[in-house]
C-alpha cells in the first residue's frame, strides 16, 4: 500500500463516488420516498384530533416510516449496487489497479456510501419533520430533530457496512439485501426476545430510547446507549474487515 497515494487519491475517490451516487438515477427513488414521507406526515399533521399530543404521534410516525422502514431499504438500494455498478460499467478497473491498494479503496467505497446515505437520510428526515411539526409545533422540537438526525447518521454508517459487504460477497446481493431489509429487520427484528438483538435496528432504538423522550421509542427496553453504540462499532468493524478482505481477493472481470 502506497501511503502517499492513499493520502492524495482516497479523498479524490470519495468525492468522485459520492458525487456520482448523489447525482445518479437512484436519487430519484430517494426523492419519491421523500415526497411520500411529506404527504403522509403532512396529512397526519393536518388532522385536528392529532393536536392533543402531536409530539408523541409525530415521533412515532417518523420512527416507523424513517428509522424502521425506509432507512434499511434506502441503504440496501445504494449499498448493494455501489460496487456492482462499477463492475458492470468497468469503472472499477482504475480503482483496483491504482497505487491506493484494494483495502483502502474498499474503505473509500464505504465512506462514499455512508456519506451519501447520511445526506439522503438527513434530507428525508428534515422533510418529514417540517411536514408534520411545521403544522403542529410543540416544545423541545430542536432536541427531537437533532436526535433523529443523529440516529439516521449512525444508522447510515452502520447499514453501509452490511450492504457493502453483501455487494462484494454475492453475485446477486439485491436478493439478500431485500431479505434483510424486509424480512429480517421488518419482521424477525420485531419479535420480542433475544432474537431482536441480531438486527441493527435493535441497537439504534436502544440509542434512541435515551436520546428521545417522546413516543414509543422512548419506552423501548433495549440495552444501555453506550453499550448499543459499542455493539454498532463492533458490527461495523467486523463487516468492514470481512468486506475488505473479500474485495482484496475478488476477481474483477
């Protein structure tokens, strides 16, 4: 590994891939999801019977739609395609043959993916927040918004490690990604008991229960927030190590 090439080439790689992802066709899907969030939360916030307890209701809806449902789906859409798309259009060839080295290049893909997801999820979260709370108001909205943004950023970095590793390990990563996003996170992760600890969502909600004092997420009985963060770091390290090693050994056509 050429350390000089890493210092100079890796930032350029991250900027290029991030810009490519943000300007690519998948941003249209994210835009439609943002529009859907705005319509649903905007409609909910306009209903008079919601004004008795708008903060709890808005928090629950953002938790359900953004953290619980759309975050893993958007992460899957971007994460399982980032490497595969570059392989298909042959743009990965300069990456794997550059002096940077394959493992640092894999980290470049990861950071690009995590940054892209963070930007997209922050945009969707902001849209949903304004659509609902712009009509209902309430105290402590700044803290709630910051906490939600913090959770989607941490979630973006955590989910990126999983789906990027899948994109390297499998020829058809989309199928496994769909299984994880819809079945494992959506169903298995919601079953009471220890099995829920095998989902990323469990640890994000554990963090959220300490950061957010409204809605059902505030009553979530997980593990301590510090422990949840450490688990997410460990999971990220494991998947980054596995994905990076697979990327080093992967035969690029």
